[in-house]
C-alpha cells in the first residue's frame, strides 16, 4: 500500500432537530459493514463535544477508487436514502492527503 495514495476523509453530518439519536443509530448500524469493505483502513464515528447534533466520520481509504466504491456500496447508500429526513444541511466532505 502506497501511503501517498491513501485518502483521508472527514465527513460532517448535522442532524435535524430531534433526529440526532436516529442519525447516530443509523451511522452506528453501518459501521461494521463499511469496515469490511475492500480498502477501508479506518471508519470511525465521533460527536462534536459542543454540539451533540453534529457527527463526524473520520475515514481512511487505500485509494480514491476504494473510497468511490464505498460511496456506491449498499451500507452507505442505505444511510444516504435517509439524509432528507435526518440532516439539517447537506453532508460536508473534506478530502485530505497526509503530509507528515
């Protein structure tokens, strides 16, 4: 595995009022499946210490292709089908390359 090809991703999901627990449940539900996807190096859920409606996935994928495959895989697509009811704003994605 070439460390320069590794894609790090920060995904921020802000729940609608009253939907934080449901969003958390749905995120936690897919984690074991996503972690088994080819190329998944890390898929970890966090919550903002100052705002319990903001969830942050910190991810690492072997390559951009494995990240792309995750986006079309069943676990994420299942979660994505509920975004309209769960999210207060569009999903925010920050793609990163590690420097040091």
